[in-house]
C-alpha cells in the first residue's frame, strides 16, 4: 500500500490538502455560516456545470461505468462494483440508522437569508450524513485511476471526485462535513478493494466478456 501511495503521490497529496482544508473550515466556521459563504455567489455557468458533474456520483452512473469494465477484465468490474456497492450500503446505513436525524441544508433555508439555490434541483431535507454521491464518486473514479495504473488518470479521478463533492454543497444537497465524510468512505473502499483483488489469482478474473465470446466461436 505504501508503494501505491508513493506511485500516485501527487493525487494523494491533492486529496489530503483538500480534505485537511475542508476539516479546518468545518471546525472553524459554524455550519450554516459556512454553507452560506459557499453558496452566495452562484453563476449560470457554474449552475450548469455542477448540475451536470453531480451525476458522476449517481448510482446509475456507477453501474453503467462498472459494466463497461466487463470488456476489459472481470477483476476490474468486480473491484468497481463491490467498491461502490459496499461503500454505498455503509453510507445508507449511516444515513438511515446512525445519523438519521441529520438534516440537509434545505431544512435551514429560512436561517440562511440570501443563499443561492439552483433552478430545477429538487432539494432533499433529511438523511444528510454522509454524502452518498460523494462516496460513490470516490469509490469509483479514484479506483478507476488505480486500475488504469496511470498517474494522470488517477489525478483526474481525484479532481472529478472532489468536483462531485463540491457540487453537492453548491446544490445545497449537503453540508461540507457530509461530503468530507463521503470522500473518506469512498476512498477507503476504493483502496481496500484494489488491494484485495490484487491478491486474488484465479485465471478467470483476468478474462473478459470478449474472451468468452471468442471461445464460443472456436
């Protein structure tokens, strides 16, 4: 694992810097005040961008994205599918059971005068902690970077995952603390399943749907 972190050092440094900065903000500024600070300068361009990028954390995107890897290796598909499935289940357990009383920003709009909201976005009020979209984004996009074994792809995955996290705050679906927790959960899931599947040796894991079709034609 240490070798993995060294290889993708730039990506992990970026992740750590954003996470630490976020934690400092959460600890230093009251929750509603911080959310208002992050949501009082919306633009039309950013509205469109964050409404679009937030879908990278959607469960259906994760399913379709994972299925594409069946054409590469079953190992990769299982890594991705289990990473977002297990982390998603944990996130839902935390949302619905452990932190079921955690309210989303929409429940406090009357206490945040002047806050910007985005037209066409349905605001939810409950089950705020942690952010499921952020969890899924890191569980899938970060892991994809590891699968491709490319530093730039990994760094891009980190950037896109943080963009999803910011989108959840920008769209007032979550507070900053929610997305920080989701990023940690998704990252740990991605790293665990990458490590776990690296140790599995069955030959069929390195086959793909394409090889099955080729074998049937013989």
